[in-house]
């Protein structure tokens, strides 16, 4: 997978960040282009029965990947860690498959299938335009304001996501 700068997210020094603050106390700083999408996915995650714990969910952090000189996707604010202490790197994690599917269906890549598993980690695999389109689609589905994409745009997006997963 390519790094966020290669997908149009700019440099780590130019990231615009704001925080999602949920009524249950979960607060996650994110790239502003993903705030609404991640907020909706967090709500749907809870509705799906996976309780998010305040202080254990993370987002933006200007840091490198552990033991490397490579910027983490967290440095662009395009990655989320859910209930980190229960889903540590190298472990099996406890995030249900239907929750993983929810995030993957909305453009995120899950770290739970990597060679060195990172089951807490979800990172957005597209560019800012993809984020806007997926956000509008989910907002429309949930009944909020916005315009849903045409069926052809949906097909194109699904095919692109399948190709990206293979890359």
C-alpha cells in the first residue's frame, strides 16, 4: 500500500487535525477530511455491539512506525486505533469480524491481517476525494443531508477498493 502523501494527503507538516468528541468520552484527533466519516463509523461500531472505551482509542499522532524511520499513517491523521490495550500489536485482538467488515467496506484497511498483526489499527486506504465520496454515501444512507453517488460511481469505487486490496 502506498503512503498517504502519495495518495494526495500532503505532508505530515501540513496536516489539519481536529478531534471527534463523543458523548461517552471517547475523543479521537483525526485529519479534518475524515472527521465525519470516522465519527459515523464509531457510532455504527457501538451500534454493532463493540463498546469503545474512553482513553483507549487513538488517532492522529505525529510519529514514526515503531523501530523504523517511516512516518506512521497516524502522522497524517488517517489512522484510528480502537481499544488499543485489548488489541495490542502481535496479538489476536477482540474486534468482531462484522466491525472489521464495516470499516473495510468504508475504505479502511485493517491491521489485523498483516504479517505482524495490529488488530487495533484501521487506516484509510484512499485519497481525500475518496473520503468525501464515501462520507457522502454513508451520510445519505443514514438519512443525513448530502447526495449519494450514482450506481456507476459505486461500482467504480468497489472495483478500485478491490484492486487496492490486492496491491
